[in-house]
């Protein structure tokens, strides 16, 4: 019986607060060749998933919300229940696929069972098929979610045969804890919390220099985050959400994004945020609204995982909260501003402060924290306008049952009055922006995807001009692929 972290539990609380929210993340693997039979797919992928402990567990709430929810073995776990199959109507084009993704992701996962589904989608154009892997956000973040691909898919086109190693032995679930045990565990947490806080202080006191640096970084970051909670300018980009979603995709070549970043002295993440900023600017203009300098503050998740923990299924992210320069028309100028703001946000230790707050929450009684999250979810907010996440995917080709995975499409959920969210995922030399919008209040999905692709084309042209004329690099930043969350 493992407790959810406060951050993991927060995703459950946020979903409970809004009856229209479905806080599952997903990725869609588009695969070449004919699809396997249902029995063949479940036998192979089901056996691999059964070996992942979290995939066999469900969430159990502590009575009256007195303690953190816990992961417990599902005594009725059946892999076949989580594998679904559907097909697109002819001709199986992108529009039909995106509509199906939006429809599937609009539906909540069953809280009485392990929080994941795996959909095989047949009938894609060009003789292809797809696999939509849907996981609740309380179970994984973007980085750990992509690690599922390493467990489920192969690095070679090898097709499993009868001579391959057998599936793991049959699994026996541990008994589910009773109400008394859950309540005693919650009471123990309340008693332990003050002692843990004292332990933190003692630990810091043993290393004064390190403690001073950490406290200084945290204080600096908290000051920056406090300044960032000022409301953004009111626009139509936030407000009440319905239950249903729209989904669209913008594509780019990863080498092109890298070329832009190198020529302009920025990062791939800066380039992605600039393209998203341009798309939101165009949307505001299309609606007859003014794209002012404080109109769009975005939440940028930042992974705080240490090396070696990438495959642990949970959430280990902090955040940055920069304004996007939707007031700037020229994409090169906007790129410079995006880069400068992210450099400033990182220097201000916003991510470190967010990580420290999350760590501290793990030593506090859960009940008041849960109540605060639920209350905040019911209040109107205009501090954060959108979420933009960048998840580096597998850099090498993957295969399933001998078929090659040719593309990965990411999906990010939206909630708490955020009507638009964008996820960037890379795979080999491909980069895909998956854009989620509220069905009724943000129907302009095609405008957004076209604007992202057009902005990248414009930035690539200017990058090549800059390279040919040998102009010195601006901003002098790193060349990394950016933050991930």
C-alpha cells in the first residue's frame, strides 16, 4: 500500500472539483502495416503491462479525506478490460483520427479500476493503425509516461514467438486495507508531520552552507512566483469549460527546430513556445481582442527527476510561469523575448521554489491541503491562461509486433478554466504539437495548428538567412531540447 504524493493527489482533487474535467494524459502511436488481432495484441502488450505494478493497482480514498489516497492492488484486475478496439470511418484521415482522440479523452477513466486504457484504432489512411495509451495524470507525468513505450515496445522489428521467454508468473493481489487501517495510517501521518518537519530543520542545520544556499534560492523563487500570481489581462482564453474537447496537430521536423534554435542562440523549447505564442496571438486577433503583453501567462512544467528515476510512474515536476509575447507580431523578435523571459525565470529559481513547496507539502497533514486545492478549483482564476509542455520522446525507432511506430501524437488535458493546452512531443526526427481545446468555447483548432506550422516556417527561413550571412548569434543560450514535464 503506497501513498500518492501530494502532487499526484492534487490531480484527483482537481478532477473531483470540476465535473467536466478529465485529467488523463495520452499519446497516440501511429504504426505502419496491418493491425494485429485483438488476441495477439492483448497477449503481448498485456503481459508486459501486467509486469508493471502500478498498472495493476487502483486508487483508494481514505475516509473523510483525512489522509492521502493510496495505491492498492485491484483484486479484480483483468488486462483485457483495459484494452479497447475501434475503427475510423473511411477514408481514415487525420481529421477523423483527431476527432476520435478528442472523444476518447473527453471521457473519464473508471476510478474503481486501474487508471489506464489502451485503444487500438484501425482504419487509418495508408494501411496504418494506431494505439492510444491513456493514463490518469495522478499516475504519471510526461517523462515517466513516455517510459511506458520502452516497456511496451521493442527496439527491433522482432516478432515474439513461442520460443521467447514466457510471460511473468501469475500475480496474486495483496489484500485490500480496511477502513480502520486507512484511518490509522492517516492518524500516523498527522502525528508524524511535526516530527518530520523537525527532522528537516535538523538536517539543514547539519550543513549550514548548503542550507543557506537552498533557503536563498527558495526565497528568491517564492518571490518570483508570488509576483507571477498577478491576474493576466482578461480575454476569452479562460472561462468555464464543457465536458467535450477538440484536438488538433501541428507538425515540424525536429532538425528544423534545432536549426532555428542554433541560428538564433536559443533552445528548441523557446522555438516551440514562440510558435504557440504566435498562434494564440492570431486567435485573439481573429476574435477581435487585443493581444496585450500580459494577456497570456503559461504554465511550463519542468521535470525535476534525477537521473535513473525516469521510469518511476509518478509526477516529479515543478513549473515556470512566463508571459508569452502575444503582443509582438514579428516571430524573430518574439523568439528573443521568449528566450529572455525563460532565462530570467530559471535564474529566479521559480522551479526550485515550486519543488521545495511540493516537498514541504509531503510533510504536512493532507486534509487541509486537499481542501485548499478543491476550494481553489471552484474559484474563478485568471492567473494562468494556458499550459504548454515539452516532452522529449524516444530518439530511436520503436516497433510493436514487428510493425514500425512512425509517429507519436501527444495529448495534454485542460481544466480549472484553461480552455487551451499544448503538448510538444518529439520522436526520432519528428516533432508534433498536440493542441487540446474546449469544444464549445475554443472551436478554432485549425487556426491554431496552421499558425504554429506557419510560424515555424517563417522562423526557419530567417534562421537560414542568418546562417548564410554569418551574423553573430543572439542571446548566446544553450542548444538543448528544452524543459520537459
